[in-house]
């Protein structure tokens, strides 16, 4: 289970939520994705509550460019959050970088060096049409294969072992064994066929894909008194209706009404 956002650390009582989830015997892997701004003051409490893995959003290592992308001067806070997560023994510590041509693609090599030097797992993610401003253009997408070609020209990379068939990232290891790189390429190399993820939104809806245009209502059934068996049957039926694929870049593509900040990543 992964807690995402918007920004999950803005939720009141999130350490208590983490603790309640961590106590469920069937939950064997509990992670969180955050922009990192509030992690320094909450990280230890989250670890003690049962959080074991964390991913940070870090699209730039340049202070000016970071502020341009995120709207705030917060690079040092995110770097401090990454260091704290490592000190707390969270494993692995992941860093997500969405690469946009003309915005931060000149930092690909710098970000890769950061992953090796800091011994973190860095994920390069293709730019997807998930923003509320509807600013996505295909020509702004830097394909994963282009990123990989650039990185391979700088040094030896070897494929990392596949941990699970549903992995969204193609992972690579550095020759010295420090850090890891991953390429998530949903636009140029869709992995819909083996995606097994579903999302529960903060208002109780189910999203079977980031690009779903329908949202089955789970909260109404929970609050309506449905039995556990009925809820399980409902979730199974929803999962069987999971989209065959997204339609990014196709003529019939329809962007979801709610942006990624509302439905989680």
C-alpha cells in the first residue's frame, strides 16, 4: 500500500493513519510519496508509526530551476528530507524526477550522478497529461530510451533483476553498485498490460488507472452498511473492469476531470 496525494503530509493525523494501516496483518509493504517539505519534522514519527519506504519528488537539483518548477524555494528542505529518511533506515529511499523537454532535461546526467553519490533509487518519469493546467504537449516528452542512451554514454549500466512482473520501472544499476536508476515510460512504452494497481481517492472513489474517466464509489458502500463479502465482490468486479490501456497521444484521448493532485500518483 502506498499513501500519495496531492501531498499526503498535509493531512491531519497522518502518523495515526500510518499506524492504523501498519497494524493490518495483510499489509506487508507500506510506503509514502511526498514532496518532502514536511518530512523533516514528521519523518521520525512516521517511521515509528510503521512507515518503511518513502519516495520524494525532486525534478531539479538547481535551486532556481527547482523554484521555477515547484513554485517555492524548497530544494534544501527536500535534500534534508532525503538524508533523514536514510538516517531513519528507510529502504529503499526513492526519488522521482519528471523530465520535461526544455525545462529540466539538461539535468538528467546531474540527477543520475546524485543517485549514485547519495545511494538512492532515482526514477526518471515521462511527462504525462495529468496537470490541472492542461499544459501537456507530446513534444515536451523526453522518451525513456533517449534518457537511457544519454546515461549509457557516460558509463556502465547493467539491468537490475526484475523483482515483480508488475513493476512499472525498468531498473538499472551502476557498475560500482551504489544507487539505482529506473525508467518509467508510460507514454513511449506503455506497460498497461501488466499494471496491477488501483487507487482509492481521499473521497472514497476507486481509480483503476491514472487516466480513468469513471470512479466507482466505494465510500457509499462502506457507509451504507455493505458486508465485507459484498465489498470484496464489488472491488473484484471493479478490478476486472480495469482499462486495457490508456490513450495518451491518440485522437480519442480524454483527460480525466481531476488532476493528479486530486487522485494520487
